């Protein structure tokens, strides 16, 4: 159901008139003129060009998703980082999550992502979120600024804080009950990732012979397992089972079928020597368990889902002590902490090598028996301070409830999933098993991307908000022997594209000389002199692809003062064989349309002469001011109206004028003499004021000159670039390096291809120095190619002959092509006017940022209008 929203909204004030003008132009360009005249207004995204280098976060994305789905319902405002025009026309929202992929993956396999780079015209770096992205979307808070709806009397009658808001009491209530009251429901088991019959991930698991129902007198069995790490993940190495009296009825060591990578001895206590003679298999242990457990048995454990998964076992009746003694926000107590606090027992001590599974199973069993016998209310009252860190009165009503009200204002807040439901919209998650805020009825779990795609197409018309997870590459990463090697390989391949070799060079050439020669092409990241050859050569690594491209185009064949003719060429390696195709595709990227790269922007000798001239003017002005009796300190720029020397002069003049005025008013003075004194007084005052005004103007002018000189010596500024390039056409935006003290390159976006052609075919000068230009290759959101996946200065070389590395890269490329085809199919199946977001979530700071693609799918008519009226990138 489409929410009824109001299209009126206040435009947020811009910091400067110039930026306000740019934003206004952006919005006007974003909506075709024909749409202003007619009633057809398809939704569009827009964003100023100079905002594209700032990465987006999960919070930014949820802002956009909430506004797109809910609009102005409840007072929702436009996102703070972009504009979504005509939100009322948005027919749906689709989020596609490509698990395991980062920004570096996209650009390393750029040519394979045909659909991603052509169908999505907006692209932003994404700061990886520490938590689960899917949960972060559906659990994000929606602040409702509209007056609160009438709430039930029973809610207002509840006290503000107390025992009933404790997480244990909210789940189980205050009354004591039998063990059946604490069994996990099937829905709870699915949400907490327990193996459940018929659910994805439980294929091939063995089911115990259990009754459909159990009673309060059914027997409890404590279970604990120890695992080791193998090529297939965590696998069982030991199992312990104790009966309701705490007696051990099963304690077996198990031999994993796959090669062990880590015995996890510090936790399991298992070593190679212990497991060497063992022949017991997982299937044998499963058979023993099925024989030992009665049909109405209830299994008890701590984080029991891990034990059952290691056993490949499905059992429907379980009690989990980590969920009995529950905490806020899904956190869990450690078994060791619960045993020490509640049972006064010390387990998992440091003196012992590894955990004892029998001891842990007994502890979990006793904790469950105590909780059932004592009841949730008394457990909370007895251990609230020791376990939960405070008295029961400190607990407040949860702020994310739909009926929650705030005491001090009319605002209310609820989770995004709840807001979608309350607005009548149907949301769905399709992908691998996940723990999020959506009801289970709105989640569709599948084990393969093919099943996810089919499920999405079948239910397309039933849901207005969807999150689709494609996890084939994430699964592929888990199967790799070394993911670190994978990232290192990818980083090295990207770095090689920014490298050129130059030579021969004079024998006395230093790295500094090489940097000076190549700095006219762009920022040089590293220089390495190659002295092993007969003549001196250099390896030059640039921050950007444009630097390397300009070096080959401009400096190849350069004649040095020493008479050496330098040859500049790219390295011939596997990663650079298709480099020309790669660069051509980047140049045609929609994000680089009408964008040029300008380098060599720095002060020259003439700028130094300009500085000397300014200093001379300052000295001359200071001498003139001091000669006039005004002790003005020109160096203390900018000028101020209360300058000490100037005030002294003015005050002296007015004191003198006051005295002369008193003399003129003396009784008995002839009128003619009085008039003469007043005329003299007026001339003196006017002269002083005029001189003061002139001096203030000179000081202000000097301040402006010095400020501009400082900007030129420190680096270029946007105004200088607009002035230099504006003669060829309209400059729509400028991007300068954000984190560099001396900025020597920039990206400029123009209004048309004709303007770009005019710039590239004309010699551009800035501060009487020629500027090097070429069409842009680097998308606006990228700051550097070589630091996309690594932060250090790692210069290790790869073994190009490694068959393993080559085979893995071919497999990765195959997965990328399949993913791109599936994204293309998903996009084609979306209805017109759907906001589509594709997210590559990235990993962490060492493995690089993520990447976010944005696009509003439009019909052919809207696309035609849009082609003739291109807006700034969104």
C-alpha cells in the first residue's frame, strides 16, 4: 500500500550562496522541463558533484530507505546527504546485498560487471558496518514527529520502570511454571539458528526419534560438545551427555572426516596426540545418541545451537540456558559466569587445559533446573545486581515498541520493520538464514543464489520493500585456503595498473629528481630506482590511473638536460594485458561523463615574484603609516576597525577638536573668528577621517592579497580553477584532494561534451603555468587506486607463475560474472519507479571499503527525457 504523503517540504539552507546556487541547479537539472509542465514526475535522485567523495554509512542508507518507503508520513524528512525528488511516485524499494564483496572486488573485475556499471549511474564508497547490515536496516529507528496516536489505557497505566521490564520477565512473566514453559518454540529456534527440519542449512541432518509433545515431567539431559577447525569449518571432536541426575551417560571422542587446521586446544582440550588413535565417526555418535535419548527427552545446553549443528542433529525439544538468563539486545552471559554466580561453582578454570564438556553439560543442566524450580521472578530478584548490574527498578519500557511514548515531547519511535507493517506495506527478506527484526512469515531462506532469484521473481508483486541477499561469493571465500592471499593478490593487481617504468636516466638521478619529473602528471606514491640494469631506470607508482596514463602520453620521449631521451612505458604483466580495454571502459563510465582530470597545478617562479611584490607593498605601506604617526601593524592582518595605532590618531584628533570647539564657544569671541575656528576644525576632522578610511581600505586589500598568496603557495583552490576553466564553458563541480596539504590535481565536471572537447584541445594555463589535462578515469568516489584494499606500504611481489593464484582468480572471475548477470535479471524484473540499491558491504579497514550503487528504475519515456536533461550524479 502506497503511503499518503505530502510533497511540501522545506529546503535545507546551504552554507554559502555559491553552493546554494549549485544545489538549485542540481535540482532543476534533475527534473526535465517537460515534467514541470505536465503532471508526470518520475522519482529521481540527485547529489552535488563535490559530495561524491564522502562515503556513505549504514545510517545514511537507512535515512534514504525510510524516506523512500514512508515519505513524509510521521514527519520524515529528506535524507541529509542526497535528494529524492517526487518520492510519492516511488513504487517500491529493493535492496540487493552482495555478501563478501568490497569496492576492490568491483574494480579488480570491473569488465565483468557489465550490468552493475551500466544500469546504476550512481556509485558511492560505503563504510563497512560492524554489525549485520540486514538487521541494521530493519531494526533502524524511525522517529515519528507527528502527534502521537491515541494509545491504550493499559499502557499508560503501567509504571515507568520496574521488574516487569526486565528482559527475563518480559519473556517469561512473573509466574513460576513447569519446564514446558521454557522450551524454545520453533520460531525461536529458527531465529537463533538451531537446526530445524525442512529449513535451509539443515539438509542431511539426522532427526532424533522424539514425540511431538513433552510434559513437565519429561526428563532433562545436559549436552555439551567440543569442536576443532577443519577445512569445512567447525567439526565435532568430543561429546558429553548427562542425565537429569548429572550422571554422564555418553562421553565420546570423535574423529572429523576432514583435515584439521586447528585443534582449538585452549577451548577443547583436544590435541593431535589425543585424537590420533580415535576411529569413532560422527555417524556412530548420532546412532548412540538416538539410542540413549528417550522419546520425550528435553536437551539442555548453553548456546545449544552450536552443539546440535556440530552433531548434524535435529531435536525439537530444547532449553537453552543462555536464553533463560537473558540479557538486553541479544547479548548472552558466559556459562562460566552463570555457574560462578548462581551455582557457586568454578568451571573452565585457567589451571585446566581446555574445557571439560561433561562439567559444562552438568552446569547447564543444573542452571536450567534451578531456573525452573525457583521461577523467573525470584531469579531476577536474587541475582539482578550480581548478573545484570542493578536493581529491577532501573528497567524502563523498551523504546522501540510501537506504543512507546516520550515524556517530554510528542515524538514516538519504532523500528523500521514495524513502521513498514503499520503503514500497510509488505516487506520481505530473501536469502540465507538470518536474524533480523522481520517476522518469520516475511523471511524466505534459501541456500543458493539461483533459488533466491526464482523466489524474488515469484513474489515480486506481493512486496513493496525487499532485501535480497546473494551470498555465492561469500561461500566461495570460505572455501579458499587463504583469504588474506586473495586480498593481497587483488591489491597488487590494482597497484600494478598505476605503475610505469621510465629510463634510461642519468646515473646521478635520485628518487627526488624522478618525483620532480613525474609530479606534473599527478601525485606520485612511490619511486624505486632500478640499478640492477646496465643503465638507471625507475619504477614510478601513482595514486591515480590518470597519473600513469598522462606519464605515458606526455613524458614518453622527453629529452632531459643531460641528453637522455626517456622512454615511459607500462609493465607487461598478466594484470595489464587488457589495460587498454579497462581504461577505455572507465573513460566511458557514466560517472566520468563530462569530467576531466587536471594535474600540474602548483605555484611557479612567477608566483614567487608575486610574493616578493606583496612583501614590498607591505613594507611600503608600513613605512607610510608609521610616517603619518599611526603605529599600524600591517603584519597583523586581517585589518580590524579597532587597530591600536589608528584609534590613537583618531582619538587624538577628536580630543583636539573638542578643545577647539570649546574655544570657539567661549563668550565674547567675535562671530567671524568663531566661524573661522569651526571651519578649521571641520577640515582637520574630515581630513583625519578620510585618511583613516583610506588606510583601512589599504589594509583590507593587503589582507586579501596575502590570503590569496597563502592559498597559492599551499595549493590550489576551487575559485582559481573555476576562473581558469570557466572560459570554456560552465563548470558544474570541482573535486579537490581532501587529505593533502599541497593539492596538485583536481577533477572538474562540465556541462557538456563539447566543453570537455574544447578544454582538451586548448592549452590551459593557471598562474602562467601549463596545466596537464585528460578525460577522467577515476570515479568521483575514489581517492586512490593503490590503497583500496591495503593501508600500508606493502610492496611484496606476487609469484606470477603460481598456478594456485591463477586458478583462484579464474574462479573468482566466474563467480563475478554470474553475480552480475543475476543483478541484471533482478533489475530488469523490477517495476518502473522502483528505488534499487545494490550494496557491496566490504569487510574491514584492512580489506577495504564497500560500495553502494543507487538507481531509480525508469520507463523508456522517462529515460529519454533524462538523456536530454542529465542531472548531476546522484
